[in-house]
C-alpha cells in the first residue's frame, strides 16, 4: 500500500484531482491506473517508470521509496548510484547451446544504472556459459530500451535485437543478403541468415558476475 500511497501523492502534487483525470490525460487504462493507485493491483517497475515520467518523480521512489521524489526525467546521462533500473530478462542458451534468448524474469529484480545510462536503461542477467568471451554466467548486460530500428553504427557489433518471431536475442549484427535483412552471429552456434529485425539496441555496459551479485537488488517478497 505504501507504493500506492506514493503514486497518489505524486498524482495530487502534479495537479490532477482524480485518478480518472490523470489516466485520461496520459492515455492510460482508467481501471488499471485506479487499481494501481488504490493498492488493489501492485504496479511493476516498468509502470513506475511510466508514472514517474508523467508526474515528474523518481521511479525508484515510487516503486520502493528510495531517495526522494525529485528526479530529472530527461534523457541526460545520470550517475550510476542515482537510480535503479529493472532486470527485464535472463539471457542464455537453449538446451543445445545454440540460440541466445531473453526470457521473462520474476518481477522485482533491480540494478543500478550504469555510467552514462539514461532512464531508459534496462538489464539482462546472463545464465549459463554460452556467452563466455562476452559475458559470463551471472553477469549483467545493459542496454537502452529504445525500440528503434538497427542503425549503421551497430553493424559488426554485438547488440540486443528483437526479430519478427518475437525472440529477443544477443547477437552480432551483420548485413543480410538484401536490404532490410540482417545476419545474426552467435557467440556460439550457427549464424541466423536474413532475419527481419524489429528493433536493435547497443549494449551499454557489461558487469561481471562477482560485481553483479553485489549490486542486484531483489524486491520479491
């Protein structure tokens, strides 16, 4: 309920007289937002980021009560110790050690923003040994959750991508055989040829396992 109370306080401070008024102003589902604010449906860290940007407060304060409500919600770089961001998935190999996938992780795991990161930063936790040489088991891979098409400066680099099969992968991005298609090279395993990429994001930081264990914060009950 404390998180719900903070959300209500942020909404009132922003000048919205009711939950319905705020939901309408920002295009949110009225029932969902009202349930988040009255405590009937706890909100995720991702929702806290969205609400924080709307109301001009820190997502970490909304979600956990960390720090103060004040925050700079612009996309300027922030110090790593100022904010926490969600670990949005686990990245590793399938049973055959071929395909690197990101799969959903239990909500509540957070990590500090890396140096140079913005409010859009998120992290993946490495599971298994298929990425040795890039990131070891238990480490963290950060990227900016910007959901934009691949850019020329990503070619030849290991990036995070989503392809049209709805898989999220960590792969080296290479030109495909025709315009709009890309080859995706694995750390291990074969190259995926001529993939249609929905979005791609640069890896902004990799944290080794020892340090990752020290900085990951779990808010699960």
